[in-house]
């Protein structure tokens, strides 16, 4: 069954920014190494490291403890946790998984926008700390 994207929850370095979130994208992949030898009859591959990235756009907010202050304090940080849940108001479950990872702030854009438009701030978080992305489904 198709799901409508609405009310996605996001917590960045223990700060809940769900009420400012406009859009978000979690991408994850793994390296694939070709280990084909001369005498093989077909390609042979080996799985390498995982990688994951979150790109998020928020309505700009410059109040202490909100979007701008939270992200500016993360510049130069060696690792912080980001958690995302498909439906922020529901407990995590098999139908509402929570994704957790350790990230560093790769870049930020903002404030940005055109005349008369609401200001936005966008950030890209990339995997850090050598840990895999977690997908949690238990309610605890």
C-alpha cells in the first residue's frame, strides 16, 4: 500500500526539528567491489562498506535551540545522532520504523528564498563514526 509523506519526524543532535521540516530524503547504499578473476565465467562481486546520507530542508528559524542555532553548533562536530520516523506522532513499530545514524554536517544552505517567499535552510548530513544505519521497529 502506498504511503503519503506527512508528519515525518526528525531529531538532530537531541533537538526535535519536526515542526520546521519541509522535506527530507534518506539515501543509503553499499559499496560493491568487482573481484572477478581471469578464469571466472561471470562477474563476481563483494559487498563493501555501507554509506548513508540525509538531506533536509526546514523553514528558517533563528531562535536559540532551533534550526539555525542547532546546525551552526554542529559545524566541526565529529559526530552526532539523527533519528527519523515516518510518522512522528506514532510509536515506532514494524509499520513506523525509526532510522538512526551517526552523522557529520557536510554542508548547509541558508537562509535562502526569493522575495516574498518563506525563508528556508537546507542541510546535508553524511555518515560518520564507522557505524551502520539502524532501522528500529520495537516500541521501546
